[in-house]
């Protein structure tokens, strides 16, 4: 029997590489689509088990060619970051929204069985008035990144309504873990750990009381991989928060990093930023019920695993 085929757009990144591992382990054929000359570091351990396509997500021909023979599509691509997306909303719309619509149209033409879109639990809700935030909370995102993610979700609904295209949307909270880029401008846990390992000062915007819902990457991709085989008929729901349902402040994260690393950490506090939502904790009861799943990695264990990984990387 032929294996079913999944393609992961943005598959060479932190989240995509862990999803590759999980899908391979679940018996799928996996294709990774990522930009030209992308770093293969995250997938070097499985490069002989997957197909790799280098191309431009904004190029119609590249998209069309990459979808041939595919059953399931994972859309993990984003060309912008929440913190900088407001600087150039036109670019955000052109490179994320328009290309997503072209992808969806092609999926309908080729009768792709399901599209699984990774949305943003941190930005699509704006500044929530209720905590934890449920999926039906109607919100006003305060950054272009969140607006575009939300709009892509709406278009998936439209493509389902018009053409019957099956899909799931996962609004991911704050993922962290091995292979996350510690030099990025997002991903507080990885960035902080890296600074501690290198004896650098941690800088925090605000007073450190910003609360986020941090989810360990291996817990998160378990649901994404499960969603391939889950029939939409089993659950009427199509949009899910993917989170732990628990919040931790930056100060608590720093305290845990101190315990794990055995180092005394003295962060420098800077002026708060307007785009930082004070508290974001996502209600995860829907995803737990629909997929028979729950996050199993505690914040201490997840941070310890990430710390060990980054320490090992530094030695290499």
C-alpha cells in the first residue's frame, strides 16, 4: 500500500523539522518545501528520509509543481514577525495572504485531501478581555501579523464553503524547544537560555510580568500530525487553540532558567512596548477533546531539554 504524502511549507524551520520527525514516525511520506538555499541544519538527521524542494512560496510555478502527488498540505510559512509586521503591512499582505490564496486555489484544483494551517494564538486575539481565551472570542489584532493570520483562516472557511476543501486551523501559543533559533527576535525561552549560556545580559521589555502560554514543541507537533488522519466529520470544529492552557510570566521563566542552569540571573528591564499583550493564555479544551490529546511536558522539563540542547550545540 502506498504511503500518504504530506508536504510541509516552511518544513526546514524549528516547528517544521519537529513535524517532519512526527509524520515520518507515523508512516507518512514527507516533502519539505522551503526557500532557496535554506539551512538544512534542522533536518540533517532525516535528509535521506524526506524529499526536499527549494523554491519561492510566492512563485505560482514553484507552488504548482510542489503539490503534484500530494495528499495533505501543512502551511507553516510566514515571511514576517509579529514585532516588525506593522512596519510594512503591504509586504505582509503580498507575501503571506496573496500567496496563501494561490496555494488554496491550487489545492482545490488538485483535490488535496486537507490543508492544515498554523495560525497564531498569540496575535489573532489582540488584547483579550477574558482569560483563558476561547476560540470563539472575537478580537481586534493589534499587529499586521495577527490580522493576516486571521484573514487566512477566514479564507479557508470560504474555500470550504465554496468548494468543500477540508482544513484545520491551529492557533499555536508560544512554542519553544530544541532547534528554535536562539538568535531570533522571538521565542523568549530560547533567547534567554542562549544569553545565560553565553553569560550575556537578558533584556526584558516592561516589568517581566507579561504572561504567555508556552508549549513544548514535541507536544505541539503531536496534534498537528494527528490532525492528518482525523476526519473533519468526527469534529465539527475546524479552528483550535494549540496550547497548554497555563500561563507563565517572564519573571517565572527566568526563575526556572536560573534553577535549570544553576546561574544567578539579573535581567535588565526596559520600557514596555505597545505591541506586547499583557496576558495571553489560551483555552485548550477543544483540542484536547477533539484529538484525545493533552500536553505532557512541564515547563521545567521543557526548559531543561532546551538548555541541554543549546549547551550541546555550543560545544560542537
